[in-house]
């Protein structure tokens, strides 16, 4: 299981063992529903993962905790990370906003290839589709976080809704939004699992 926590640090701060203090303390209760024992989880080392942001490319260390009762682990992802993605929140949002500004996935790929060698039309299309597929979950969370965003849910077309989401609430589209969204729904807004419950 992965948990996204609010991080004010930069990815560079999570490269070495010295970054261990930047992780939240061990949870006092197992997060797995069928266990849920009230015992403090134990530190269970780190694993590394590759991360690409607008300003950083490299491996960072992710803290892992283990439940002393059921033995399952919980990984703590900083808020700039997305579960199951090498690209950071700010990178994906900037890329999708660029698609809407240029009006072309092909042009976006051509212009971004100088900075990101493995970008492709397929990759950009994948993230655009994932955002649209997660529309109901995103709208549910937006309604919970800020009832003023209910209007965005009434936009009929997926393309128009996506554009309103990316530009209409732009100040909220940040790593902090990712952490708050995860706390509200238990998922990331770019999750592969698009169901609300």
C-alpha cells in the first residue's frame, strides 16, 4: 500500500539516507482494513524509485513501514510523486496544459523531446485519457474539498471538462493538491483505479 504525504521538500532532499528525517513518523495504526491493529508500525527500510520532474531527474528513496501484526508494508510517497508513475504531478500537469495551449499532442511531443527523451504521443495520450477516465472521482473529491467547484462537474464534454480542470483551478493543481486529494479519496487523481469507493 502507498500513502501520499504532504512534503515541502525538493526531490533532491530524498536522494540519500540523510533524507530519512523528512518522512512522517510511523503510523500508530495499521492502515489495512482487515488488520487495523493499534500498534505503531515499524520502519522497514527504503526502496528507490525513478522520478522525473520539471527540474529533477533521478532516483529517490521511499520510506517503508511494516505492520508488526499482519506483516504488510506501507510506502510513504512525497506529495510530488504519483503512485505508479515515474513523472511527477507538476510535470504531468504542465505537459497536459501545454497540449491544450498548443492544441496538438504531436506538437507538444516535438517541443518537449529536447528535455524529455522518452516522451511520446502514446505517453501524453495515456495521461490525458487517465485524467478523463477519472472524471467522476476527481469531481467527487473537488466537491468535498471545495463546494464551489460543483459547477465544473456540470460541463458536458470530457475535453471541455478537462480544460476547465487544468486551467480553471490551476492554483490547486500542485503536489499539495495531490496529497489532499489522496487523503480525501485514498487514491491519486491520476490513479489507474477510477472508482470513487
